[in-house]
């Protein structure tokens, strides 16, 4: 019973953070499952994936009402990223689970650092006018490059892709934090489908664990997205960056000590 309660609480935390920050959920759920439930690496990586699609859709619905999602970015990211997700998922057959956990931690560190140092307009935390113009009409080549990298990481690390997409949307395409979070969740909804199917075929998903996570993660994501709309851009960016850095360092050290 205690295992179920912990999984449900993890789902609640994952849902809230996914809605507020636009990450897919797996990037947060994987280290939490490892730390608090001792879940094996591949199961911890892939079991949150079935929850990622409904979680991403829940947050997308909340953001769409405020017209924060770039459909052009979503379309090109899905087109370039979905095939890459399958390739990344298959690669997990040859990469040791311990190294995958360290890669998850490293991805969180990079993402947190990039978000903290992202450019902003004085006092507002929003991109400049020229950067905003890039977001309105982003180059297809850049979109596809971002999509392929996000897809590979999403498949290999089962992190949904949001950890890479949000900094990329902010730094390369000029999105503000809310636009990046909202559009990322919509992209993650597409990337989650091939990742879930491929990892399921590889036997990496614990369906009962996925169900437990989903009980609270799905409604909590909608609430998190609503909360995000009430926060300032600077507070959102700093909170997200600090959370990722602190938790990633802890998770990285923990995995290193377990391997010694």
C-alpha cells in the first residue's frame, strides 16, 4: 500500500511541475521513481511514458485558451521528432541503464543552466522584438534540427523531450517562457506516442505503475498550467532553472554513489 501512495504522490508532483514548466513528466518522474521507490533504471525511464500523452494534452488544453501554442512549431517538431524518438528508444537496448540515469541527470543540469541564463527583455523576462519575430516565423531547418535532437533524447532517455525543447525554443527561436512551456507540452504529446509504443514492445513499461502515476498527474497538470499563467516570466524561469539544477545534482551524486 505504501508503494502505491508514494507513486500517487509522485504523479501529483510530476503533474504540477509539468503543467507549470512544460516538461513532459518523465524527466521528473524517472529520478523520483529511482530515489523514492528504487525502481530499476529502464522501468523508471519508460513507465511514466504512457502518462505523458494525457498529461501533455491536459496542460495543452489549459494553455491553448490563451493562444500561447505555436502550431507551426508543433507541426515541424512532430514531423522531425517522431521518427527520431523510435531510433532513440531502440538504442536503449545497448546503453546500460546506469549510464542512462547519469544522462538524465546531465540533461537536467544543462537544461536548468540554459533556462537560468536565457536572454530576456529588461524587467519583463520576455524576448526582444527581433527574437519574438523569429518565434512567429521560425526557420524550418532550425525547427527540424531541434526536433531530431529532442526526439533522440526523448527516446533514449524517455524524458518526453521538454527538457531540451524549452531551452531551445527560448534561446534559438525567441519564445518567452510561457510560449515555450505551452508549445513544448503540445510537442511532447506527439513525441510520447512512438516512444510509448517502442518501449512497450521492448518490455520496459510497468503498466500498473503507469496507472498509479496517472491518477494524480493528469488533473495536476491542468492545475499546474493554470498556476503558470498567474506567475511572472522571471519567477517562472528562475524557479524552473533552480529546481532542475538542485535536483539533478542530487540525483547525479546518488547514482554515482550507488555504482561505487
